C-alpha cells in the first residue's frame, strides 16, 4: 500500500517470494515460514530497464557460439496466444522456405525462390490445422538470418537465437521466485561476524541477495540508494560488486538511533567499548561495517596480481544532517532597533561554515560529492565551483575586492556567474561596494555576475 501510494499502482513490476530459510521457521503458527517478499516498483514502468544475471562457467556449456557471439535456442518464431491467429495479424501470415543447408528465404510474391541449395521445404505458421502468424515480419527474416535457428527433430521448426542481454557474455533472466542457498539469513549473520568477530546486528541481509538485486537494477556509474542502511549490507555489496572494476555508487541513510543496551547488548558493548562511543547508535555500526568492508575488499583486490588497486575507488564520505544557522529574527519576541548585531558570527566554528557551504552548494544544483575550490584573493578566502563563488567568512576588504576583479580579468578558468554572500559576515558597506563594483566595472570577459545575499 505504501509503495502504491509513493510510486503508483501502475508502476508495480513484481512481487518476488524470496527464500531466506529453506529449513523453515518452526516458531510460526501452522506453517514453517521459509520466505519473505521482495517488492519491485519502478518510478516510470514504461521507461524502466531491468538487466539480467551473468552466468557462471558451469552454465556456459548450454550456449553455442557463432561469428556474432554467444547464443542459444530462444522462442519459437511461430506465434501463439490470443493475438496469434491469422485474422488478427494477417500481414504476418506468409510462407517461409528452408533449403537443405538450413537457409531461410522469404519472397515478396510468396512464390518459391529461384536460387537455393538442395531440396526446398515450405513452412506456414499453422498450429493444429489453425492458421496463425509469425513473430517476425518479412524484413526481419530477410535482414537477420544470423539470428535464426532451424531445428529438424522430425519436423522443421524455426526459432530465434537468444543473445546475451549483458554485453557480449551470456546472461539469464531473473525468475519470479528468488532462491539461492546463499540467500539464507544465517549467511548474512555469518558475514557480519566475519567482519566484527561477533554478532553485532540481528538479521542482516545476506550480501548475495543484495548483489543480485543490484546486478538486476544497476549499471556502471549508477547509484543505489538505501534509506534504511541498518548494518550497511547495501554499501558492502556495492563494494564487492565493484571488484569487477566498475564504478557503481551507493548512498546509504541511517538515523543515529540509540542502541538498546538490554535488547542488543552485543552491539551496545561493541560500540561503547571497541568504538569508544558514549551513546552507541545504529549508525556507529553502519559506519564501522562500511569501513571494515572497504578495507577487506582492498585486501582481496591487492592479492590479485592482475589488478591495480589504484583503479578501484572504495572510499566513502559521511554527511550528517544538522540544524542550519537559524535566522535570529525568527527567535525574537520583538525587534530592538538599538541592538548592534543580529547575529554574532564570532560564535561560528569551521564546522558551521562547512555545513553552510554544503547546504548552499546542494541548493544551487551541485552534488554532495562535488568539491569546492579554495580561492584566496588578497587575504580573503572564497569557495568556487560550478561557476558559483561563495564568500562566507568575515574580514573582506577593498584590497580583496581589487584582487577579485583582477582575477576576473586575468584567469581564463575563473568565470563565476553568481556571487553568494553570507549576510552576517558582510556589513551593508561592503555589500554595497561589491554590488557597485560588479555593476559599474566591465571585466575583460564581459561576464555578468549576479550577487545574492543570504542569511
């Protein structure tokens, strides 16, 4: 119901029974539970693209190879189903001609070709004496002879060659029941114990399940978002998958929910004693798992002499939501016109300025991971990125303004179109001076710069 509301019923893709405990949970009433459910929704189903599983070496023997790559026998090209009868698709009812070398011919006038090898057999899409239709039109049969299989098991059948969906290598379509022995919930617990030495999290998802879901939904350089990170399995799974030298990315979100010292004593003691946290939270466990998973993955890659560890990015950044500086006017009971300052900027720490810059750059359309470049003018430091220049510190002088204008003229890589000032660190005099300078001075690049003052 929640997913229907968020995504819309029309964007429902699949409900996958996912076997997590093949032995069954005998604590459940009546039946021993073996599975959970994975619900699949798309943001826009008509634009959704899902991918297939790559196959293992043991399954490769089911595939053949021709000059165009791997293939195996796919669907019968004689159509079936409610829309298959000739009267519904009359343009797809025509004869195919197959010679002794299994060459397939179609003709515009439906007469036999004049050039063929050996004997010629004529095929119509007829099933149980009912005239049906082909899945392909004449042009497709004519243009794709390399994608046709002629089967001779008593009678002649025409099939398409199923090609890999994942590039050049064979693949297989996921099934509606998700099962592998590795999906066992006990496997997820073992994986956490291998990293931490003890069971610090209850019922973590197994890596293999997340690996498969990510493989179906994600390509190189795309992002998976997990809004309930828990033990951090999703992040760990992305790192594991990236051992193939691709660059999938993850965003995981976890509230700093306090760990109950009685219900989750092992996790609480671990965070308190090993991680030295005064008030242990689930996030402490999440962060530590991602850190340890990154280290473990690096060690595994380093053992492979065919791989260069510098080709792999296994780092991550942590962003914490924090109350941004509140507008002092919102906290006043009444305005005091004699009050010298509305806000004392001397109370701000470097972390406060960093939080301010991070918030503003995202507000201005940049990504959290986009870096701002430090630029020092005379003595004043600004921050530049995506043609936006931020002045947040106090101490700006006329000399800094002159250097700013000079850099506009002389530095070809410096082309800001917006200047954003932190109003509490710029009194009205400097705001006016900067505004007038930008309005009156025509820089050599003829750049128009909008000045914005924020509080």
